């Protein structure tokens, strides 16, 4: 984490809305991409991203380590995505999928292949969301956000070995959960 960012977090925690707006601009696009990856729905991803920033603003006084802001707000986002998924998973059929029918058939040779791909994506999304929060955050940061182990360790305030361990355990759990589906 950059020193400038740590200062922004400190100022925001003290109530400086301008500092929080700067943090929002820094993290908004990354957070949206993560939410979109999990939800598959642009509008829902935007809503969840906005909710994460609102929740972060409300809970910022409780953040213990200014250097952990990036990992902390990502954890908030992932919790909101998980909650959103629980609410929406039984309400959306393939015909009503918020991604639209074209997401299934855009580059697949047949509609059946598109449905299978959508089901696979859903299985992967569910498997990732079912990981314990500490493993889920590391897996998403490394594989979705393409963050290095060192950057994840800095963002979450962890040792490099801890990040590697969580990543390894998360991958193993995903392999078990997705066995036979890939």
C-alpha cells in the first residue's frame, strides 16, 4: 500500500469525505470487476459495489490498520456478493438470467453448449463463494485480480507464507468441490 493511500484512509476515518472519494476512485473499477465476475449481472454488480462502499464508510472507524484497507473493503464486497447470491440464486431461471440469453450463445456453437457453460460458471462461482472468507479473499485477489502474493500480503496485512497457505488450501477445496464438473 502506498503511503499516500494510508494517509487517505486515516483522513477518511476521521470523517474527511474528500479522502474517501479518492479511495472510491482508486478502488471502484476493481471492485466492480470482482462483483461482475461473481454476479454476472452488470446492474447487480454496480449495486453491490456501491453497497460495499457505503458499508465501508459506515464501518471505517472500526478499521484497525490503515494499510489493510484494500483487503478489508474487498472482504466487505465479497460478503455482499455472497448475500446477494443467496437472495437471487433461486429467483433466476435460464430464461430470466440477468446476463441475457446472448451471454450463453455468443461464442458457443450450440445453445446446449451455452447452457452448459453457464452452468459451469455458476458452479465455479458457487464453489468460490463457499470457501471460507479468508481463503476466498486470497483466491479472488490472486486469480481474478491478478495480484501478486506480495501485494495480497500487503493488502491484507498478512505474511507471505500465510497468503501462500490460504491460496493452496483454497485451490484444494475448489478442486474437491468442482471434481467432475470441469
